[in-house]
């Protein structure tokens, strides 16, 4: 395991949004796209010498194929002023100081310390970041005064700024609060783990709906347990520990060519059958007869209905919600026309929430 580090020069400044700056750099005589996380390394200007992690670009990776600025070698003004002593990305060359919502010096410390119970309120657990936009859009249309908080875990991308989805949803006022938990960073609030992330969304953010899930970039290996989405299992258990109601949106698709992801993905089945030790409310879409029979066959085969509460709902309202806000969400490169069932699954979960919001 090695980092491929190279020195480069900022050639052109591109799109900038909160916490992130897309730039073009000259590395060893070649132009390449790079990302600056301004909360980590500060801003840059054209001509600055920068140290870059070029590993992903060198390996030709897809969504992670950027080079990342590790330091601005011409910046001598940065300092460590400001409150907080909790470190994220701990014991790595990029460890960064933040003020966690629950630490003693935080003005929210007492609220989080005094937390007692979620009192049965629903908390939605999503396995893929691409579910966030459609879910927020539909909830906001049906319950337009609902305050939505998103707890971003450290299961995939760590900087919240990397997510164009989060940026777009906040701009459209479809997402009210972002909390980055664990080693994820850059949210409106920082927390040490997803438990205190949920508590902060409840007690500090006064959110009506809390959604928990990783940022962009799930990892899978084609093995039963080798995928980052296993986190859904212990998030389910954590919500029950906090005396909430875990509402699970599974990964459902009939467009994915891989047999293991047909119907309810083997990722979701593994979480529900083997990882989660406590009960959840599993929301599923009403699809065409043949597809429903396939899904119910999976539910019976893996005894999911004996462990969890399974409900079916129509989810087609999500289509209008996405159109209303102009969301062009894709999952694994497929939009709503190519993978309709995936999005209907998200819509079905919003129907379940109508009983609670």
C-alpha cells in the first residue's frame, strides 16, 4: 500500500463549491484534473506549487480517478486557529482537527449528553448515496415543512464536499442539515460516530426526518461480506439501541446484469439476514407480477419476513418529485428510464414514512 505523490503546478482554476475546488494541474509536463479540499489544504491560485496524491489517476480509476492536493507548497499563511480538538483521518498524513458536536468544548455537548431516546421515531437507512436525492425530493413535496437531516458515514467518500448530490440538495433546499460522522468530514456538524450523528440530528438539528448512509463510492468485491454496505446492519442495530425505528431501503434492480444484484441485491439480503441482529421495517415496491414474485421468493428463501417487518407500497410518486426539482440522479450509471425499479424502491419508502411524518 503506497501513495504516489508528485509535485505539480496549478494551471487553471475550475468549478468551486463549498469545501471543494476542481482545478487543472501540470504534473510532469502533462495536464490532469485535480481536487482541492479547501478545509484541509486551504485555497490555491494559478501558478502555485502543490503536492498531489496521484495514485488514483495513475491507476486509471473511474469516479475516484482524480489527483488530490495534499499541500499547497506556496501557502505560508495557514494556521490551526479555532476551537475543537477531535482529529479525523487520525494518524494519517492528512489528519485534520475539528470541533465535534459532542465534545466538552462544544455548545451542543449538554444536549447530546442529556439524550434519552428517539421514542420510536423513524430513521431511514440507505445503502447507496444515489438514493438520497430522490428520497429528499419526494418527502419535501409530500411534507414540505419537514426538516431533513443526513448523517453521512465514513463507509465511502470521506469529504462531504465531494458529493455533488449534497451540494445540489442543499442548494434546492431539499436537505437541511448534513452531519459527517466517524472519519467523514466537512458537514454542518461533525460527530465521532453515527450514534452521536443521529442524536445531533435529533437534539441539535431538530430534524423531523433523519437519513443515515455513506457518501459516494460504495466498494464491493463479489464476496458475501466484502462490501462497505455491511454498515447498514450495525446502523439498524444502533437505531434500535437509541430506541428509534429503522426503516431500510434495500437495493433493488432488474436492470443490473449481474445475477447477484437481481431483484433484492445480495448486499441487502446479507445485511438483513446475517449482519443486522435486530428488527427493522423493510420497505419494498409494488412492481409487475413477475418481478414481485421474484422478490417475494427471495424474502421467503432467506426468511427475511421472520426477522423483519416487510411492507409493500407503490413508489411511482418519486418520478414526479424528481421531475419537479430537475434531479438527474443515476445509479451505477443508469437513470430512472434505465433502472425504474431502483427509484420506485426509494419512492415506496417515502410512502411508509407518511405514517410517521
